[in-house]
């Protein structure tokens, strides 16, 4: 059977998709990227905000058109399937099977049951399916384990040939229960992945060409509290840094109130840990933070930013913000703008508030008009563009290590990233070089020009690594 994987949403979802692909490959299923060659398609869905849910539904419906050809089965996995498990088959009858967020490690069971329940009987390449009844016609298949189960597999994730950057999901779920967020209801409570499992997976990734390891979770800074009784992210990083082949380690999703001294010291002491931190703030104003259910305030946020910069002067700080949260006032928006102007964060992503069914904030009074929320978003992005442009201008004339992502033949330049830029969300460096650079190589680049987000530079001398 040929199986196609479509992974939507965040990098954490991608980790689950890669694990499913690894399991399928181990069980002798063929993976394909060609729609017309697929017998089954697995769509790992997202439903974090309204736009993501619409993308998931539209992707399912688009894939359903392939049933006019070879495609037999559409399998919906992940957040959309989990969130609407009681009605998804009725609402989207094109779906043949569903896999919950804590059940992706059982993907082979789903496919086997689909094959068994098909009126066509067993496929020629089917394995031994055990005691499942072979007589019933094709039916809907669903596996939803308790969302607090930690889905881990002894099988390593699938790693694409030539890939040099990879995500390592170190925990699942979240205990924060922010009032705007549905994640705890569909991903469960916070569960750390045992350290030995992560070391094993990272070692496998390194052996297969991964040089930049990006640590992700709903929240990385609480890693270890549930299974080791204390925060252990700094200990995990120290062990990952010993793995041969791993050159860069980047951490994402660090909640400001959970950043602790040993972690900050690790930025200073561990050479492989990039001086970059993704710290989702969502807002700066105390009343908004309180109604969001955030466990911090402006004073504490300012203190942790200043502490990071005092210990790690060149640290790049990224954050995400929400505009148009219920009850937000013009004054609070202006105060947020002043905060950003004062703090001069390196990277900022801004999203308009999404009123999500099943969250406390969806029932709050004073829901903000989408047009106003978008206006506020645009104003923040305009301010941040100015801040980013100034920071990039300061990089001109300086040399930075850049990891090469590929080559743009139309412009005859290589494309890469500095330590300040996470893949997919931050800026790029366009690198001039008169000899061939391999993707994944890390070279010294002197910055010659700068825009608000991207840089242009020349390789200095020869390969540095």
C-alpha cells in the first residue's frame, strides 16, 4: 500500500507526522509524495485557530477528489480529529478513519483495520492482521486513546534525505489553561518525554545528517517537572550537546515565567546552544494578561528580558502577540506598542484573536471587531518592522555564522540563516559565494546589506565547518 502524509499546523504536529511515517516505513508501507499514487492519505490536522481549522477541512475535501482515482482511504489525525471526534464522521463523511492526538503511535492498527473492513477483502501486500473480523464491509475506523497518554514509539521518526535541520518534541500537552487556548482539551496535561528516549532520537537524527536540533513542545521550559520533580531543560541540553554531529541547538516556546537561572547559565556555558530564545508573551498589559489566564505580569516580563540580556548580551529574543483579545482597549494597545518600542525585541509575530469554541475567552463580553484587531496588528507589525530594520542595519559589517539551506539559481545566491533566525518564522541571509556550498554547511558570512527582515552577505575565506 502507498501512503501519503500531509502535515498541517505547527512544528509539533510535524514531529508526530514524522513519527507516523517512521512507523509506517518500519511496517513495510510505501511512502509517497505523489497524490495519484496514494492508496491512503493521512492528514495530520490542526485546529488551534479558526484559519487552521478551515485549512484542515479544505485539505480533507481537496484530497477527497482523489477518490475518483486510486485513493481508497482518507485518515484524519491530530487536533481536528480529537477536538470533534464525536461529530467529525457526520460533518465530513469523506473521512474513513480518525486518529486522536495521543494515538498516532497506533497508525498501523488503523490502516490494517481499514484494509480488513474493506469489501474488497485483503490486499495482496497485507501482513498478518491477527483476529480482526474479515467479514464486515468497509466501515469508519477510529482510535482515540486518553489524551493524557504519552504517545511514544520505539521506532525512530522518518528523516528526509538531505535534511540538516530537525525538530525534537520534548513534551506533550500543557497545564497552563490560558483562557483563549483549546490545546489542553485536545492535547492533555503536560507530559515530558523521558530523557533517554530524547537522547536516543537525537542521536539517530544526528547520524542521519541533522546538524541543527530545534527543541519544541507546547512549553519547553517546564521540561522534566512531571517525571523528575524539577525543571531539567538545562540538563537535557547539556546531554544533547554531547551528541556528535549536532552543531546548533535552538529552543522554542519558553514561557517567560518559567525561565530559570540554570537555563540562562546554559546559554553562557554551552557553545552549541544558540543565543536565541522564543518567548511567547501574547501581551504586555497586566489586565489583559490576567484575563488571558497568563501567569505573569509586565514587571516580571521586563525583568526576565533584562536578565537574559545582562547574562547573554547578544541573545535574540522572539515573541508572539495577540491583538483584539476581548475587552482590549485602545489605551492597552498603545501601552503594548510603547512596551515593544522600549524592549526592542528581535523578532515578533502578531496574530489577531481567534474566538475558539470551548474556551473561556469565547464567552467573554466585549468581543473585539475583527477589523479593529487587524488594524492593531498592522500597527504593531509596522512598528516592529522599524525595530527590525534598525537591528539588521547594526549587523552590517559584522561576520556571523550562517547555516546554508539551499541555492536560489535565479539569483545565483545561497540562502541561509544566522543564529537569530529560526526556520520558517524569521529572516534569511542571501549569501554570495564563488564556489559550491552544501546545504547544512555552516560558514562565516560578512553582512553587506540589510533590509527589515533579510540580509545579504559574502562568504569569508573558506568553510568554517
